[in-house]
C-alpha cells in the first residue's frame, strides 16, 4: 500500500507536497532545533511518489529508549495526500495508511513508543 522510510532534514523541501501541506511544526527551522534526535519519515505510494510525512523524537532516559513527539510539538506532524475520490475510499485509504504507520512504529527499536496525531485525524 505505502512505503515508509526515513528522510533527512535537508531532503524535505525536495517534495512539493511537503511545503504545501505541512505546518510550522514540520518546517526545517523548527525540526533543526532537535538536532540528530529527530527522525523524519516520508510516506511514499506504490510508485515511490512522496505523499506525506511525520516525525518522531528519539531519546534515552536511564538506559530506556523512547520514541515520542518532539518536545513543544503538539503532534507527530502527520499529513498525507489521499488520492481517493469518494468518501468510503477516503476512509479506507486513511485507515490503511494509519495502520502502516502503526506497524512501522511498532517495529522501531525502542522500549517506549508514544505519539499523538494531529487533530484532523481524530
């Protein structure tokens, strides 16, 4: 369905849809605050076209690895472009993408994994 892969901060503006659909919390200037602890992930369709992104913050506290929202960010900055035309297909596509993200995060090497979605996904 979709492919999720890590992208570097200097790559994000190569994707036109990133600039159009993201918020201030997705901006390069904001994300640079977190240095190498920020993990930026691109969401790509079957044709390897960029359709969305989200970010997470990795840290270690008392030897425990944690992946979460970055400090002072209200969510993981998730956005993606849904190509579906009708409502039922849109909901189905959203559900599939969110499921792929959940599986992807579950497979990350961290003991604690917690993040929040933007309000438009609730």
